[in-house]
């Protein structure tokens, strides 16, 4: 073979190698694309499953266990499932302004007053307020003990206000378990709205853990007269919706009762997300979940609060006295 033939042969050999390399690159790109597509498909399946699970009550198990189960079912890593759960929960929690809001219009406030009045003939009530503790694992770090409550377990102390239908009209989930109920309320936007007159009239009903204010009525510690006893009885009955609300919320989303084992910020997001889903459930008139003795492994649910300092502040006590004398005596 002459030099020209060798050159052609070398050239053809070179071209063949280049074609093989191009084919390899093309196959690699195709495989990468297929791999990325498969991952995206699995992620979408995981998101769909997680949404369905969250709509049904965050799986009736600890969220950490939920992550493992979903990962095993779909072949997705636990870290990916954890990331997706946080993403989905965040998007649900971002709907809180739409689904959890305290009414300020006259028509809505009057409707609430009528609904509460029908319970125990207590006039002017527009909400029942209380706090509930959501167990969490120790967040670690220098501030971990701030989350240890009076019952010695770690928790988030969550403030809520509800209507007689158990719809949440206010939800504050950002305070560690050691913080007192009254401190949470005193630092809340809801209190600021009452103080500024943005909420024009009406009363909240709170327990003895709150200071008595012109817009937040508490029970009498030692009722003596018939009017005082009648007031306390009507107060207890009218405030009962918030106790029922917490019970329904924790049965509907057992992870709130069993405890959250996620990072603290993720736990806060999940709490708000469950509040949104709770209100959606009420909107669509879903039946209340049945009582389940296995849902709450803790022998205690709520943390008993001491009487707040200055409970009988002059203006609040005066408003309460006027109601007792004018309505219940």
C-alpha cells in the first residue's frame, strides 16, 4: 500500500474513532437525560404521595418514619423525601393568610357573636384563645433548654384562636415551650390589632393564664355571688371550642400529638401547614376524626399554667364586672 493509501487508511481510522467517541458522548447524554427524567418523575411521584399523606393527616405516624417509608416505596433517598416534605409543607403553610385570618369586618364579627351566643348566651364573644404544646426533640445547641416546658419535655408552645365551628382564626407557632401563654399573646399581632382598634369590638375568652383585659375576658378565681358563678359557667362553656379544636387538630394530625422529630424550623412550618389543612377540612365539612387512645402516648396533653401576673387589671376587671352585673346577675 502506497503512502497515499496509508494516509487514507489512517484518515478513515481516525474518523471512525471520532465517530465512536461522538456516539459514546451521545449515549452518555441520553443516559444522563433519562436519569434526570427518571429522577424528576420519581420526585413528582414522591411529591404527589406526600401531598396525599399530608392531606390525610401526616401519615398517622412520626414524620421521620414517614420519610423512611416513602423513600423505601419510591426508591428515593430519605434526604430527598425530607427536602420534599419541607417544600410541600412550606407551600401549604404559605396559604395561611388565605385560610387562617381573624375577621375584622362588622358582618363577620356579628356572625361570630351570634354563634358564640348560641352556646351559653354570653354576648359579644368573637373568639376563644388558648395555647397548646407540640412535643419536639431537643433542638440542641445553647438555647435547647428554652424549649423545655414546665412538664420537662421539649415543645413548641402554639397559640390559637378558634370559632364555635372549630375554625382557626389565629395561629402563632414560633415560641419555645418555656414561654408563658400571656407572653405569646402580649407579643402577637392579634393583641396589637385589639389595642389599635383595628378590631373594633368584641371579646376573646381566655383561661387564667391570661391577664384580664377589656377585650380578653378570663374567669374569676373565686366566684362568690350567683352572678359570678353564672359568668364562670358561661365562660367555661363558651371557651370550650378551643379545647375541642386542639383535640380534633391532634387527632386529625397525630404527628402533633406524638411529636415532631424534624428540625425546629421545619416543625414550625409543619404546624402551620396542619392548621391550614384543618381549616380546609372544616370548609369542606369533613367529619371529625374518631378518638384514638393510641394517638397521644403522653399522659398529659396541655401544660398547666400559673395565674398570670396582674390578672385583675383595673380596666379588664371593670369590663368583666359590668358584664356580670348586667347579664349574669
